[in-house]
């Protein structure tokens, strides 16, 4: 079995999140691409329904951003989803998030990271050239405190890549860290959106963080599991738990608030492997 990353390797918030949670999970999911041997949660139906709602919501938001009139969009007969959609339309029509009018939905940004590639797939980028570069992310899960999102790997990846790869959306001008802001909007609590500005110091910290992180991943040989005293907390929502800990029970959900933060943040199409293939090949000649 393969036990090391390829060169170049396509990094994203999704696989880096796997690494930060558990190195063994990264090995199984992102290097060996093993099939899922266990369900994510119990009851499985609740998880699948929530994930499907999130995917449909993002599809609707994407079509709206492309200019399709709301009345032309087919919203499923799902009360919860329809409520989310009406909230989204109210925010967008009134521009309550104060987004610049030049907008690019479902945008893929990438930048070299050493010998590898770092990618981000944004729900929406809104740009006021040479002034503001906004990354908007629509979340269908419960709201998350700003202090958690500020240090989350998705926020760090997206803002960092925006500085290094955003010039194509900024009239060819470099994007300065102070121009970048990330907005998280929650369909279940639209009044609790989180705005996270960026700075030169944060960019410099992220730059060193990602270089060190990639170096550590390259040098890893064992890909250990989490410590035994962490397994109940970390592994109960992992699809590979039966490979490591047979006695760990599947995480149980009673309502939407039970979903862990990292599980919610993985619902929104963050697996970039399919989209990234052509971009990665195009960059190979540069390394």
C-alpha cells in the first residue's frame, strides 16, 4: 500500500482537516483512497438527509449567483430547505452582507505550495477591484462561534490562497491581505453571520504554518492513530474507526445541533480532487 504523498500533491482544506484531526485518517482517505467501511453516524438516514439538503441548498445558491431568476428554480418540497432558501434570497436581494457587485460563484483558486498545490473552492468571491476581496461561504449547519472559525483550517486556506491566487479576479492586480475578508453565512441562523478580516501578520503566519505543515506531512512514515484517551471523542464520527478501534461505537445524532463542527464544514463539496486534476497537471511543468 502507498504510504506517502505524491509529488505534486493537491492539498485542500478537506484533506488538511483530515490530517489535523487524525494522521491515520489522512492516510486512509487521502493517500490510499480506501472505501468507507463504516457509517459516519447513527441514525445514518439523518446524516444523509442533512447532507443532501446542504448539497441542494448550495446548488440553488450557485444557480442564483449565475443569474437564474428565483422563480425559475425548482426548490424541493422540503419545509426546512424552503425556509433556508427564503432567508438566503432576502439576504441577497437586500445585499445585507454588503458584497461587492462583481461576483464569481463556485470559484476555484490554487497556488503552488513548495512542490505541491494548495486549492480552495469558494461558494462565492465578490470583488471591488483593488479595494475589497470577499470570500463568502454558505453553511447549512448550525452557526459556529467566530473564534472557532477564525482558527479553522478552512478559513486559513481560503484567505491565504486568495492573496496568492486572487489577482485574476482583481483586474490583474495583486491582492493584499488587508483587502481580504471571509464571510460565513448560516442558513439556520442568518443573523449570526461571521466576518473574518485578514492582515499581513496573519498571512505571514499562515505562510509559515503551511510550509511547516507540508514538510511534516512529507516526512511522516507511521501515520499514527489518535491516542487511546482521545478515541471516543475523535473517532466516533470517523468512517474508518473500525480499522483502528473495533470497540468505538458510531456517533449518535438526535438533532442538527449534534453535528460536530468539522463534520458540518465537510458537507459543502470540499473534496476538490475531481475539480483539481486538470489544474494540477497544468502546474506540473512549473515544479
